[in-house]
C-alpha cells in the first residue's frame, strides 16, 4: 500500500490550476445511458471514482474511453443490460445514479445499495420516494434495489426536503428521471449546488427542458429523446478551497486559477474572518495571511453555505489559529472521524455532538495517520505541511477518489512530499 510522506515547515508560494469538479462529472456520466450519439466531456479529472463510473457504464452497454488527458468520450450502444455489478457499486455512492436512466430507457433496473466514504448516515429513501412518485415500483431485496417501471415514468410533484435539508443525490436522481418522463415534474426543496446547475445545463444542451436550476424549485418537462453533446465541466470548488487553505496554513501566498469565485463565497468569507487576505479576480483567487490566523466559528450548510466537503480542511487550518474555534456540522453530524487523526499530530480538538471545538496554536508534530475518508485525507496533508518533522498519511485510496494529483500541485507550490510504498 502506498502512503504519502509530508515534510513540514515549507511555505507555499505560486500559482496552480484547478481541475474539473468531481461532484459535477459523476452525475453527468450516467446521463450517457439516455443519450443518442457520442458524448465528449472535457475538463474531466483523473480520479478513481471517474474510472469506476466508466467501468459501470461499460457494464451497462456503453463505451467510455479517454481521448486525451482530461477528455472523455462516452456512447450508449447496447440497451440489454440492466443490472449494475456489485463490485463496482460498492466502491462509490454515485453509482446509484444509474438507477433512473436504466428505468427511463430500459424499464427496469437492479442496483446494489451503494458504498463510498463513511461520513455518517446517508439513506437512499428520498431517491426511492421520488422515483416511486413517478411510477416506479421498487423493492430492497438481498441488498439490491430492484426497480420496475412497466408503463414508463411520468411527471410528478415531489418534495425532496430531509432531516438535514435538501438531498443532492436525490435531486440528481429525480432530474435524470424527469427529463425522459411523460409530462411535467416539479421538484420542491431541490438542492441548489453548482454541480446541480451544471448537470441541468448539460441536460438542456442534450435536449432536456429544465427550468429553475440553482433554486429550490425545478420544473422539468419530459422530452422524447436526448442527444449527446460536447461539454466542458465546471471547476472543482472543493479542490480550490483545499489549495487556498494550504496556502493560508503555511503562511504562504497562493493563487488558484481557472476557478469560479462565485461558487466559493462562503469559503472566502470564512478565510477573511480568519485574517486571510483574499484577492478575487474573474477566474482566479489569491490568498495571503494578514498576520496570525484568528479563531472563527463556522457552520456547514447546503449551498451557498459553507460546504461540508471543506469542513475537515478548515479544521486543519484552525489548529494553527489563535484562540478557540467552533465548527458545527449540519449536513453529516457524524463527519468528524478526522478529529482523532489530527489530535494524533498534536492538535487539541474536542467533539461535542455535532460540534468540534478547536483550540488553536498547538505545536503539530509529524506522525503516522490514517485518512478516514476523502476530505479527511486532504486535511491530514494540510496539517502535515506545518507539522514538525515527517507526517505519513495512509489509506491514499480515499485521496485518489476525489483529488487529481493533489500532491503534484502542492509540490509545484513548494511543498515537500512524496508517495512511497
């Protein structure tokens, strides 16, 4: 197994380009199951999750091949298969998004309950609720979602609010179902994330009729067919946030380019509160510290609030701030497994229900730590950048699921780190 050795104490400086958004490309790919023709998708990050989705599409009758470093070609060719292989679905939660396209085009689907990062309870009940409202019959048997739509899917009015707000996953599922359903589908309490808007933009270019993307109310008028397109994926706002925090935690000066600053308003606001100077241009953001980092209180919310996917990285940053900070997790209340690993490096963080209390300005010292999920892996690397000595981050399969060569980008900014067996 590979692990990452991070040598602390090196200030980051320079400019780095942000890649395509993981959370945008993963819902885009299942749409190929519904389209005619060869789709070209550009600005695609090289991630194991993307490779897994490509394998899943191949198992369901599509071709999916790289035609360049960040360009994918996907084409639907055979509509016979309707069962998703367990060995692929168990690797990644996004696999469940093939359910709606299979129902819409093949009338039936068998999809195992999905896997992915262990970050708390993430039920699929709203996915089922939405599809059943549109005419599907779904049973959970033997760990599989077995679904049939004998008379096809039809439009419906569906409320997608849950215990912790809107569901991004269920919004994607119902959007994919609605574009080929008969009649109009109206979603209330739909997720508003930029990745949802990106999916709607792509589907509309394919021939769909979706109104209201980026708002809690979506209207989807079903169409007869979708056609493949040439599409450029939006930049990854979470990768951008991670790189900006890497610059801030090392007291460096870092610019991220090819980014959408309007997608990062809450992150930039929190950085400014923590005494980080933030300079925003049309397609780039530069950070440098105004002085010692200051403690802040942050609560994760659905977009446009502070993203849960940047919570762990912010926690690492705040271990280097003066005073006490409080991070409240409203999306996944149990998403705090990285606390123990940060404390192993010398941080002083205490968990209280869905709150983390961070006592800053502790001296971090290198140690062997384990990445417990995708974003925790980035947080541990950030902490390692300022820890004394060497930090060894294990379980890099989590990192590779969501970051396209993060260590190379950090190295280009002046970090000293390497993968070793």
